[in-house]
C-alpha cells in the first residue's frame, strides 16, 4: 500500500468513483440537446474538456451561477445506506433557487467530498446509488451535468457510519432581462398558488434529528412510524419544481404559459421569510388562508418536542415547497398538473403588510391566523 493510501486517499478508487459519476453525467446531456446549454465534449475522456455553445445570444441575455448543498440530510442516507435520492435534494436546492429570479437552470457542476471510498471498492456501490439519483434528478430538472468530481478528504468529513460525504453543486442559469422576476410586478389581488411538498426538502433537518435523538435515542432511525422507518420518511426526496416553473414563464426562449409575478422557494426560514423576501420590493403583504397540510412527520416532530406552530412555520415548509404569485392561477395549476405536481390556490396578495397564515400545525384551531 502506498503512503498516500495509508493517509486515506485511494487514487484508483477515486478515479473509479469519478468515472461512475462522469458516466452518469453523460446520460444527462441529452436533457439539453438542441437547447441552450447543449453540452459539447471536446475530448472523449472523463477528465477532458466539456463546453457549451453560447454564441448569438440576445442582447438582453443574462447568465449567473448559484451554489448550494444538501446540508445535514445526508446523515439520513448514511443511517439507512440509501443514497439514490440525495441528488434530488441537491438539484432542488440550486435549480429551484434559480427560477425564483425568472432564470432557466441549464448546467450543473458538483463536488462530492467523501471521508473515504474504503478499500477494494467497498463503497463504490454507494457512489453508484448517488449516480442513479444524478441521472433521474437531472431529467426532472431538465439540466445537464458536466462533471463528476470526487475527493477523499478523510476526517474533514464525518457523519453516521463509515461512508460519510458532503455534496455541493453550482448551477449555471440564463435569463432574459424582460422576464426576470424582481418582485416589483406583484400587485394587490394577485393570487398565491402553492406547489405541494410531501417532505422536508433539505431544510430544518437539524431540528428533526435533535427531536428524534431526544425521543428515541442514538439509533432513532430504526423506529417505525406509519409503516416506515423514521429515517426513510425524513429522507423523502425534495420535489424539483424548476422545469414546471420554467414552462410557466417561458424560460429563456419559449412562449410564457402563465403570468408569473413572483416565486418563493420555501426553504430555510419557511413561508414567513421566503414569501416576505418575495414581497419586499412591493411593500405588500399576503394572507395564506388555505395552505397545504404538512407531512405527517412534521406533525409528529411538533407533538414529540412541543414545537409550536409559529416555530414550525419558520423552520419547515409545512406542506408547500414553492409559492407563486400570479394573476392567472388556472394557467399555473394547469402546467403544474402536466408535470405531476399537486397545486392549489392558498391565498392572495394584500395591501396590508406582513404575512398571515391560517395554520395547519397541531396547535391550530382551524380559524385563527399566525401573524408574521
């Protein structure tokens, strides 16, 4: 064994893992074929140069890059040795943030930092699980993945069990100036359409893990709730909304199919923070009178740890992963249905500042609002 391997870095295994993710990435290139962001492989090698042609773009074209990661949700995957859905959380965090500004996500690049790939390919199967998610999530997001970078960094990464990792990504997006969502077009009387989320997305999991450890102990993931392990329920993959929302406002080149004035991606800080941020330029408020009901595990966490409704709505999405301000709610919901996303009208924009939510948490009486 080389001195480098003794220090925890296995060059051959690292190359194998990178090749697994690269082959997965190649399968995503067809998602952008014939579109803005089509990948051109200049050298047929997993470490070779890939590029995308961007010549001839309109004068009002903008391009930027956004970054995010999966956060502590990976520990749930480590606990039950299931990694094939983690890419959904990764892609949702970067792609769904891009559409908030009226941009079309096009290209994804990621870096997978692992504690160790083990010896004799012992953890390569876990990397293959991650690669399956790579392919499927990229298809749902309608993006191409341009790399499969893997790095063994030893004790710099920790978690549950022996296969530990952090996964972050960057997304390249393009937008037309006339279609960018600044928040200034939102007006009183606009309707709020909620897009259903059946899990936690990739936010608020630190509180979930704290609750479960206090209630069930260190091996809490083995507990069963409503026929599934708690870890499986908490690991539920994030819904990726970006392709549907791009179809609504037309993306970079297509015709709009709905009138979109604002988009809020309900992640950390929940509805109060994200909808509040969407409304800040207009100085308007919102009344959310009929939100979706949160997933069962959120209610379970509230009950077991006495998390009140106010804190729950400031921590978790509570049933809606994205909220769209629109003057054409029927068009928005029609497109959402085409993409298999459940949606409904949950409220409206008001001249009264602040966010008012008819709570669906466990402390709700069904009639009063939470005011933020």
